[in-house]
């Protein structure tokens, strides 16, 4: 997988970088979701997302917000 093009060449993603990025995104989304939804948790949302289209889209929205916030 390539992250970006630089001066005509491509910079490759190093092994493990994606996992670190994914962890940071999930951590940000979980922190903010839990803070704004005191009667629910991000972990429960993620579990429900496996069988609920509405919850899957809500989780995707939170992860997209995390990407915007973290500058991805």
C-alpha cells in the first residue's frame, strides 16, 4: 500500500504503521463517543455494528471524524 506520491516516487507504508493509525483512530473515536453518549459505549456500538446497518454507519461516521481530526 502506498501512502502518498513524493517528487515522482511513492513512499511505501511501513509494516505496522496501519495498525498504529487504526488504533489511534479507534482510540479517538471511542474517547469522544463515550464522552457524548453516557448511556452507551463505543465497544457496544462496535458489537452492534456487526449486525446493524444503522450502527455500522454511525461507527463509520465517528471513525471518519477521527480521521479528519487526526489529519488523515
